[in-house]
């Protein structure tokens, strides 16, 4: 399945490290933008929401 990956809005213009996220109703996938064919972390949407709320606080 092809995912619609989105890069972090906090990435710098210098091409540094960055995360990409692809979400759909049953899972959220996270990967390293510098290694798009490498492994991805997959979590439940509720887990991702809890993480995002914690780091955004």
C-alpha cells in the first residue's frame, strides 16, 4: 500500500534530520526522511495522539 507521507513542519531548510508521518484510520506510520526505504514505526492513532499531546505541551 502506498502512503501519503508528510514531513514535519518543524524541519529546517538546511536539510537536517526530519521525520515523515503517514496516517490513516487504523495506524500512524513514522519514518526517517533520510532513509525512506528503511524501517517505519507503526502505532495506533490513540498512541500517536497521546505522544503528540505530550511533546506539544
